[in-house]
C-alpha cells in the first residue's frame, strides 16, 4: 500500500483560490505516487464529493503518512496539527495583518490574529515549512522554522481560456480580488481619477471580486468614487464565473494592483496569460511573483501611476516587451516545474516520489 500525503485546511470553499490550489496539489500528489485525500473543517456543499470532514483525519492516518496543512487564517485545526504524530508540512499562503480588518470586520481580524499566533506556534515544530513565495518563507524563518522550501501554487490558467487581450476603447483598467482593505482599491480609484484628469479622460476601472464581509469598506469606496467624480467610470463586476473573468482580461488595457499585502497574487499570472501589462505596487510578495514581468512602483503618487499607465496603454513596444516577459515568467509555474518543486520539498523530509523522476533541481530558498 503506498504512503499517503493528505491535505488539511480550515475552509474548503468553492471558487476560492486556496481551495483550487488544494485540488491541484492533490492531483500532483497522486501523480507522484502518493495516496492523497482532502480534509477540511468547513466544506462547501458543492465540494462535498471532493473532501472529508477534518474530524476523520486522525482515524485515517497510518504510520508512514504525512499531512500538508494549508495555513491562511486562524483555526482550531492548528492544535490538531500540533498533536499529530506524523510528519507535517505547512503550506503557508500568508495571513493578512489583522490591523487592516479591525475597523471593517472585527470577527475576521480576530481569526487573522489567531492565525498569526498559530503560525508562530507551529513553525518551529513541524517537519517542513513551505510557502507559496519566498516572502512567505522568510516570515516562517523569522519564527524559527527548521526546514523551509518555496512551493509555488499550480494555477489552472486554462479555466479562463487565455488569449491575447484586445484592449477596449476607451481604455479599461482592471483588478481582480476580494474587496478588502489591504488590497487598497481606494488607491486605484485615486489613480483612475488622476488618469481621467490627465492623459485618458475616458478611462474606466473594472473591480472584479466578492464584496461580502467588508461592506463598510465597499461603501467607503463608492463614496470616494463619487467625491472624485469617477463613480460612473468604476465597474463593480462582483464575483464572476471563470469565463466572465476571462472576458474582462481579454478586453483589459492594463492590470493594476495597489495591494499592500499579498502572499503570492495569482491574478498577476492570469494577466500575464492574457498578455495584459501589469502595473503594481512593490509590496510583500508582488515583486517576487512578477520577477520582471511587469512594472513595479514603490510609491502611491496617483499622477505618477497615471503617467506610467498611460505609457503602458500607448507604447506598443513596451506592451510587447512585457508580454514576452510574462510568457517567460509563466514557464516557472508550468505544471511539471511546480510538481517537481513539491516533490523536492517532500523528499527533503523523507517522502520520495514513487517514480523517482523529479528531473528538476530548484534553488534552495
């Protein structure tokens, strides 16, 4: 009977980025020859067929198995993980600093604070601390992690039906994310106002992502848009299905990201897949994820952002250069590469792939 590497996470949500990564990781684990099931404390009804209740995990574990714990928020499962007698690999997706949520949603702020405390408890104790980015790994190192690895997410870009963007007229800026304070949509509204007041008077901004749990912040954004005179130019797309999200990328002129805290930022890869130039704030994991495949800005001056975005809209040679850089960067996240990174991480704690054909020697973080 093959060894098992099971996955555990607090919330297995339909359409959620971490849920999607968990499913893709299960595929890779099985390709490597391991048995692998998904266990979660809260399971979306649409995913009942794909997961088991977290309470079953300890009964299902056998000697020689391992567990991957996806950590992104506080959960009592952290204490279950601490008590396991099998090797544990944390896959850390990062935790938003609670301060961003205290005025918007105290309940979420409490879970974020708990998650950071649980990370500090687990990091020195588990067999391996893996992060989806070097930024995440560095945080765990500072908390005393003994062994670390960077294992980027395997992102299913095909679900969006990527094709080279055909920018709409007037120009469309876009940002994809849940609407949350750390994402700084307010800065993007200010940039839009500056852009419309200068080089692109008809430019628009599409905000794609769910607006639940942060209603006060959403209301403040709508009011800011009204005060700056751009409320008619902001498209609140809400949460869309994959095909609809792909359609927005396919007509976008520039992907903009002013977020101050990202553990990886999957939409940057999505923008690259559609050859949409990226202009982003150089914070947290964003510079690492972009790795030269976009334009990074280190301040928030709306007029400077507006000038850079205008050039990204007008300069065809720059757009072509960024598109080529994006294609090269996406090769680092190809399924075979990510699978090999996962295999290497597991091998470092004694879990060798059944076929022994890793074929990739990733740089040590």
